[in-house]
C-alpha cells in the first residue's frame, strides 16, 4: 500500500517535471544564451532573487525584445517592463519609500499592474 502510493507520487512528480521541461523548452528557456546576456541574467537574479521583479529583469537581460505582456492597449517587451518598473521604483524611492515598506497598489487589470 505505502509502496504503491510512493510509486504513484514519484510518477506524478516525474510527469510534472516533464511537463515543466516541455514548457520551458517551448518558450525558449533551453536555447543557448550569449555570454554577455548570461552575465546580465545572473546579476538580475542575484540582485532581485526569484521574485517577479527578478524574473522580468533576468528576461530583459536574456531577451530584451521578447514579448512580456500583451493587453488590450499595448504590447510590452521585457526591456520595456524593466525600464518602466525601474522608473516607478526610483520615483517611490525619491518619495521616501524604502525596501520593506508597504505600499498600496491601485491599478486596473493591465500592463500597468505588472509595472
């Protein structure tokens, strides 16, 4: 009984890992990366960690022209999202907001929400 359950769990984990690998390959994460861009990816992830900001910054370094967001108003590349969010972060810092401070967000369901 326990062996059967463990075998089923291991099979589910393997299938989930395979599905994740297929998606990663389909969106291009398994393609070779230029060394200069790889340095940018590593720097972004070291700075921001595995947060949404880190993932957008890493993708901006890896594939700046890649499509990040499509909504009814506009289409943004990873580089545009990174640039716009950096501008917002700089403005918040200029207004005295520091890391760890809580900030309310009011945005409609659009690219502005991500930025």
